[in-house]
C-alpha cells in the first residue's frame, strides 16, 4: 500500500494505473475506520483492479461554531494499519492546506435536495460535502466511487451532482453495516455515554417497527412518523432532530407512501448526533 499526501505523487501513481487500463475504485472517508468503511473498501476491491481511499476530515462541512471538527477522532496510525490489512492500493491523506490553499473560493452547491433532512439542521454542510467530493473526484478520477447508505442524503446528493455535472464515474451505494444490536456503525458512536449507547439501538428498532407497519399495509406517513417518534421518546433520552418519510429521488416529504421511500431519522445526544434510515420499495 502506498501512503500519499502529495497531489503530484498521487496523480503520477494513478496515471500508471490508467496507462495499464486498470479500473480504479475510490472510497472517500473522514477516517476512524470501522466495519462500515471496510465494507466499502471490500466491495471496491471486488469490483476494481485498484482501490484508493482518502482520509480527510473536511473542515468546510462542519459548522465552525456548533460542530465537532477539532475533536473529530483522528486515529491515523490505526487507520493506516486497517487499510493495509484490507490491501488498499493507495491511502490518500491530504492536508487542509493542500485541499484549501490560501485564496480558495470555488464551491459546488446543490439546491432542493439539500434543503430537507440533515440539510435543514446543518446549513452549509452539504456544500462542504459536494465541494470536497467534487475535488476528490477530479483528483482521483476513479471508475467507481463507493458511498454508504448510512448517509443516504449524502449519497443521493452526490449521485445528483455526478449526473448534473457529468463526472465520468459510477456511483455505488452500499448497505449500512450495523453493530449486533442494530446500531448503525459510525465514528461518532464513540461519543456516546454507556447509557446513551444502550439507548442508541432504538433508532434502528423504530425504523424496523415502521417497516413492519408498512408491510402490514400502513401507507400514511403521519402515522409511521408518529410511531417512530413514540419509540424514540419512550426509549431514548435523545432529542429528536427529525423523523421524515421522503421520496428517495427528490428527498421531498411524502404524505402517502408509494414508490421508493426513504424513512430517515436524526437524534441528538449530548455529544453525538446520530442518523439512520431505511429504504422501502412500494408498488
Ligand atoms: P465518513 O468517514 O463517516 O465520512 O464515511 C465515509 C463513507 O463511509 C461514507 O460514504 C459513509 O456513508 C460510509 N459509511 C459510514 N458508516 C457506514 C456504515 N455503518 N455502513 C456503511 N457505510 C458507512
């Protein structure tokens, strides 16, 4: 595995792959790698000749006043070891300065899709995400990019950006990897207290319960949302940020469930804001 921080070194290694017509799979991450990230890496390894991962805690997607940019976990040595064990070809570790040099002033922003769900409570967040992913796509120029359904809105927004701006890459969305008790794996789970960690699986339980009700015939979004809220309020001390049923493509709220629907929730605990979702496909 090559560990690269310089853009020039990265480009020249990638050029060598391309000259040999090798396909390149790309997994962008913010590090603190867990099984969720590793599942993306393994999928990329299966589907491409080469796999590149990036670790970059992107400052422009954090709200400078309210969010956890400086305390975000950065276990660099452990991440490098894990990537090596997964036979990653290149681990790209750019510095903030390299990504955002003095005078940086160009951004990518998506409208509509970013005004619901997390976009509502984290203004500016998705502009930071699309900008950094756009930059990374231009730098790596991969054949495929691997994203997790865990961050469903992010995946939909990036897929839209790729289509709208003609990035020549295939977007692959991979299923959410969970702990045995159902909690979606996340670097932020480390911020939970013991008690909150015990409560956190109720996010997924509430979504599974919703899925059960839909299977039994319920189609009214209001009823589904009410039950999710009840479960979250009864079993967690977290503050509900949102509970939404949205159309998977437009991310706009639906009243009546039909087609492909994303049921997404966000709950704030003292130091961690957790998100989770399920997708239901209805006739
Ligand atoms: P992050 O490091 O949190 O920015 O995540 C990097 C990538 O890993 C994103 O595409 C995430 O959606 C994905 N990811 C994070 N957690 C999980 C998980 N539990 N299961 C699957 N993918 C995940």
